[in-house]
């Protein structure tokens, strides 16, 4: 100590202080000492690491009111804050700090945003209780906890949103998942958009899928699929629909079934083709109705109509000739009242129809 004193050095002084002002542009502080009651201006503060080359390092910007240890160096230089002090509260120094385990490292502010490096490899990053992410080394998992989530890329967007309303008092805040994908990164708009969840207002729709012809403004919709909570499905397709099934196709409908087309309609079976109903109707609006054999029509009521023809029993139609005669025959079969004179019998069909089988159930 004697040699150091001869060189002009003196003993360093360290005392407790409190930050009164912060100059964020110059990284300078104004500190009031607790013991000597001095106000020291334009002093800097220490950090775990800093380098003047490019501002790199690990450092913070202090706040007014923070407690510190002020050091007056032994070489007579300007005082500086060498460390930060924790406030004492009823015999402990926790001062509302986070609950940590030995070895945990915490970075955070009073606004509830934080970074915690926990022992065991867990990393916890958050902007608040409902906006945080966990990195878990178990199964290499990442877990996100949030109220709203947005993932925006040049290829598309993924959004989970909760619609808040100041007038909402029942706690039922509508939730919606939206996935939008572009065909090209340069497209202005997404080519395909999927929405699942609550749609606008009281709309019962729960899922919509929309596919455009391009990502340009005003592009026409080519496919639109809508599913409602009551089970209703609406599917609008502006081009071809090709359905290939390796097994069986079964459809059970409790209501009516209607198929209409502006072009031709063909039904083809490599084996038997059956149609069953209370009535069977075959009608052509611009020409004769033709049916090729073998076709089986099974009825639960005695009525078969084909271009005006009628039969009182279920039939098995085996040849085109018989079908042509049946569909063009317009003489109605009338059951006479007992005792009424009966007219001449109907002419028999051509000879090639004698082999036709007419069976009654």
C-alpha cells in the first residue's frame, strides 16, 4: 500500500447509491450516494462485457430508481456504477423477482417480457403470460402459448385469431384459423385459402376452402367448399370432377336425389345394373327414350313409365325390341266392371317378342 500511495494511487471507495437520471443517448447516469449524500453526474456503468468496435457486448440501459454500488476508483478516475443492488424487503432481497432454481438465468423487464435459460436445457421466451414459447429438450419439442398467433412468410400466412368485443359479456369470443398459400412468392394474393372456426356474425359456416385461378387481383374462384355446423355441405366446382374409388361406393340419402346436366349423362356397369323405386320414369325431351338390355327395373308399386307407356306389374326387360314396343305402346289397360261388355282383345305383339319373359312378383 505504501508503494501504491507513492505512485499517486489511493484506496478505492465503494458506497451504496440510487439512480436519479438516465441519459440514454450518452449512456450516462446521475447517482445520489446514500452515505455521503452526494450527487454524482455524468458517470458510466459497468456491464458483464462490452467492446467499442461495433457496440457488441452484454449490457442493459438502467432505469431511474434502480439501486447500485458506486465506485470511486483508486487511480482518481471518474466514479462509475460497478454493480446493481437488490432492495431489501422484510428481511429478504427477492423484491418480486421470478422464481428460479439454482443455475437458472433470467433476463426481463417490469412489463412481463422475459428470457429464462433453465437448467435441464429448457428455454422460455415470453412477452407476457399469454404470449410465450418453450423449447423442451424432451422429444425436441417446441410449445407456443398465446391468444393470437401469426406466421407470415413470402409463401403464405398462418393465423389463429380471437375476436375481442367490448360489448361481449358472455365470454364467447369467436376463434378462427386461417391458412393462405401463394402459388408464387411474387403473387399479390393467395391462390388457396382455408378458414376453420367462427365466421362473420351469426354465420353457421364452420369451414370454407377457396381456390382462385391465380394470385392476381380479381381472380375468379374455381373451387369453393363450405361446411356448416348443421351438416350442410356446399361444393361449387367450375371445371371437371374426377372421382376414382378402389372399393365400393355407398350413399344413403333420406331426402330426394336430383341430378341434372346440360350435356349427356351416362351410367355404365360391367355387370348388373339395378334400379328400384315406387315409380320408374324414363323420358327423353327431344327424341325417343332408349334403354339397352340387360336392364332390371324392380318396383314396389305397379307403375313403370317410359315415354307414356305403362305396365301394371314389375317387369324384366331383356331385349331392345320389347322395350321399343313397351315405351311406344299407349293403349291403357282398363279393368272392366263385372257385367260390362268387353271389346275386342288387344293385338298380340310381334313374333319375336313371344320369348320375352314377363314375370309378376
